[in-house]
C-alpha cells in the first residue's frame, strides 16, 4: 500500500517535470518565431540559444 502510493507520487512528479520540459521547448519555438521576421534566422536562433550572464 505504501509502496504503491510512493510509486504514484514519483510518477506524478516525473509527469509534471516532462510537462515543464515541453512548455520550455514550446516557449523557445515561440520566441524564435516571434523574433524571426525582425532580425532574420541567425539572430533569431542566437536569441533563443543565448543564456543570461550572471
């Protein structure tokens, strides 16, 4: 009983983590699509790939 509940919690957390990864990738594609007409493909890709300094 306890093992089953623990397994369900682990699977729920992993499902939420997978959903978060999907959201981050979708936001990256949306940022690329939004910036592409303004600056071109190279700079749009750079804006998605750039990481903040600090």
